[in-house]
């Protein structure tokens, strides 16, 4: 009887116990008022038009500007939306370059975590480039994060293979060069890696040691070779199809410098779609140097000398013309690839361009798009260039420190 | 004996059935409200925070309360959160859930608890056109002018005491993991040698666990806590 009374007391105690329901697995039966949870509020972006959508990273805004190609250059044409990008909403993460899947379903953004002025404090290490970077996979449909891969510090360039299955992510790790130099270490210890990432799963398949501070990476047409611009006055040639992916480093000029004291500072690359020649943009020497794939040697006779630091350019499909933006004047050099001569120059500075970073062509090759970083304090700009006229027909203000532009084709 | 057991069993069934209406389903929003106020929303045994720790649900916070987080009144109707850096409500919630509440995995949209929480947030969001609220992170930490100690005491009570308890003793603090102020600053000489104690406190307040700071204290943007109030707080803490 005493036991029965105890059980009753226990039951009553359970009944009278105050407090909220246990939020563990034993969730009670619930009735829902909204059949579509978590759908109120928020911001959605309309799908891109039939011509596709431009993506421009804003490095100091942690955002991506979206501009539909339809109506390009017409009055009122501009930013369709600006969407946040990054792993979280508090710190500046420095979205750098982008790559777009051929199917148009996804795009990839390198998170550099290297943002000057992006945060300081007694024990915060952010902004010094010591934090690992990430490669983000984002849905082109709703711009939400799908997956990410943790990579080395200071991600530089990111590109995707033609089949969309593989990403190549370099690490422009100048800090490593400085750290090793300070300790008196050898140049080999300054070498940073290129991550090769499975684009579907976002797992890093390989990490290939390429050179000191590798930045731009481009593939040969058969995708058996990767060319990488190296701060150490070199181009790294990576045999992707060979066992162990051996790397050959080629100095960009006779009397070239070293990782610690570069004389040229290779930064960007543009590969000819017809000859496979690799045109190397070197910041310090303001030269565009040509590596010929057949010999894997530089041909100094084909070097183009510019009046400013050359950046990321674009070839026409026929391989005859290379549009190469360069700084100081903030202009685009139109280069005849056969003769290595500048046939004309398109000025961007009068249109408000400061610190041009990249130039790309629209699919019909009637227009060029120049991304200009600006002063890294106010907004940067995107300029639409009528290539036939050689004039800027449209200027759009973007976020802070816009960096790269790429085109998302088709309907995600 | 068998009759007694049967009688007890019948009594038990009757009593439990009387608890909360037996098997009657309850409104998800009501359950979500309970979750909102319960630290056990997070499965982590080390989590002391509930949503209500940092957010009120009224249009404005009552006098004497300064929260790191905005009011969640109308939260479900806003076009963005976290200063425009989150454009989906569940992502904004999960940022708190994972970073401050030590939730190991994010809440899924269709999970019953998640849905219940959403229904509660939706219920306290009557204005369909509610604007986004600003959230300004102080990225580069700098010293702030000191203020009035009396105001600083009020700021401490409104913003700090709920988690840290009384100064010097920590009495009434939310969790033993919360440091006792300002005594914790004595440890800073070892942890952050050469850095003024006040600067470490400023960074903790402004950066929370981010920018390499660590811990899981939520950060205060300038809308939540002005530099003037922060300066007053430092005076009150003797820093």
C-alpha cells in the first residue's frame, strides 16, 4: 500500500512539476499554423535573365554584386542585387575570386580572410592572413552556401575545369615568404600549395606545392597542364596528368629575381585559346611575358611593355586579340597577339576607374567589362566598354573593393 | 493485491492524462515560446543561453535592460538580419544557435522544435513590412573615453549582470563559465601581456567570440551599446 501511495505521489509530482516541456526527442504532438516554415521575411533574388548574370565579388563588403547581362550598357542598367557571402555575418572574410560551374548551378568563391583593416585588437589575429582560407560553393539559385572546403591561408585565384568537376585554388601567401625570410629559411620553404578540390563534394583531393605565393592559375586546353603565376618571378607548370603532379618552375625573364626580391612579380595569366601561349602579367616590371607551351620556355622577343601594372585580361575566341587592363593609367591595352604590339588603348580612368583588376569579354565579344577596385574606402566600379568604338558606355558603382567578375550562364 | 495494482495503475493513467490535456496536440507557437525561453533548446550541457537571454519580444526593451541582440518583435517579417548579412531567418537563428548556444548542428527547417520556434517568432511578428535593423560591428578596436561611474553601474546592471552576476563576487551569474568582473582582468596580464586591461574588455564586448577572441559571449554592436555607455562601464569597473 505504501508503494502504491508512492507511485501516486510520483505521478502527481510529475503532473504538477513547473517549467517548459522537455525539448528533447520527446516533442509533444503539435499543430502548425504555417505549412511552410521559415519562409516569412528575408530577401530573394529573381533568377537571371536568358543572357546570364555577372557576379562581382566585393572584397571589403563580404558581398557579391549581381548584374544581369540583358540590357547591358543601356540606360538604367546596373546592379540587380547585392548578396552577402561568407561563412558568417560578423567578421570581414574577404571574398576574392570566383569560378562558375559550366552548368550554371553553382559558383565558387575563395574566402581570403586577408582583409587590411578588417579587424584589430589585442589578441585578434584576423586580417593578418594567418587564418586558413575557404573555398565556398554557393547555389546560383538562391545564393546560399551549399558546402565549403577549408584551404590554406590567403586564397588567391580559383578556377573550375570544363566539366565542372574540379576546382583549382591557389594561395597567394606573401606572409609565408616574409616569415621564412625573417627566419633566414630557404626559398623552398616559402612555397605555397595549390588545392585541387572535388567540386561536387568540396573535399580537397590534392595539395600540390607549386611555388612562392602562387596567384593566377589557368589550364591548358586539354586540362593536362596548369600554369600558375608565381611571385618569385616564375611560372609554375604543373603536369596534372602525371603521377605526383610534378612542377616545373620557369623564370619569366633572364636576370629575374627571387621570392624575396622579385623584379617582375607575376600575378595574372591569360591563355590563348588557339595557340595555348601563356601571357604572364607581371606587376613590378609592367611587362606581359609569353611562355610558349611547346618549349615550356619564355620567348622574350614577344614581351609586351606597358605603362602600368598588367592585370587579368581576356582573349577573343579567335586568339588574335588580347585585351589586357593595366594600372597607373587604368586603361586597357588592345594587343595583337601575333605581333605582340599594342594596337590601341581604351582609357578607363576618365570614366571613374581606379585600380583596374580584371577585364572580361561578353559572349558576343561586342563589349568588355572592366572591374576597378576603387580606393578600397568608397565603392569600386564596373565599366562596360564598347569594343568597336573603344569607349565606356556604362559605369556602375559596386561595393567596396570589387575584385573579380565572372559570368553565370543559363538558368540555375 | 492485484486489485490494488489495478487501482493504482488506473489512477496513474488518469493523473498523467490530466497533465496538459493528455494527447491533445498543442499549438506549435506555444511550444516554440517555451523553447524560446529554455536553454535546453541547445543540446549542449554547457550552454546557459536561451533566446530570451539576449532578446526581448516586445517592441522595445524595458527600462534597465540592454541586450546584445535586437528585440525579436517583428523578427520574422524583416528582409534581412545581422546587419544585412543574413537574408534567411533560419540562417540568422542558426548563427546564434551554433556560435553562442553551442548547438552542434544547425536547426533544420522541418524539425519539430525548429518549426515550433519559427511559429512563435512568426506570432510575435505582426507587421508584414517590418524593416531590417542595423547592426554595426566595431571592427578595429580603439580605446573609448571614460564616462560617469553612476551611469556605468546602470549599464552593468542592464547589460552585464544577467550573465556575469554581481561585480567582485559573481553572485547570481548565469553560469560559472561567466567571468567575475572586474577580477578576471587580473588574468589578462598573462593571457594578453602588454595589452591594457580595458582594451581587452572592449574587444570582448565588441567582438564576442570573433576576430580570434574566443569564448561564446555575444558581441555588442554600436546600436546595442554606445561607446559612451561602454566608457561609463569601464569607469565603473575601474578600468
